[in-house]
């Protein structure tokens, strides 16, 4: 499965699956430099709750990505 995602800042990602998309997003986080995908997802969850007032709930990379779509951090997601 191929995922094509566009983020709210206009950045674009093309990956082979949800895990790889989360991995790519983690690697692009130059400010916080999380060690793991799990740490990255928790940091995003926390920041979203603080700045946007919306809670992100997930138990997998797929659910995390779909939550980012729901809260408009990912503005476009195509699954092929």
C-alpha cells in the first residue's frame, strides 16, 4: 500500500504504509528530535492537546495517521 500525505505546512510525503509515514514524520521533526516513533507520536499528541485543544487517541500507527487527518494536521491523504 502506498500513502501520499500533504501536511498543513504544505510538506508532502509518499511512503509504503502507515508505519513508514510515521517514521518519515518523526525524521522530519528537527526541533524535538524524538528517539522513537512512539516518542514522536506522544509529543505530537501532547502538542495538539495544548495548542489545538483536541485530544488524539490511537493505539497504532494507522490510527495515529487517521487522527492527524481528523485534526487537520494532515490535510490530504491518498491510500493506493
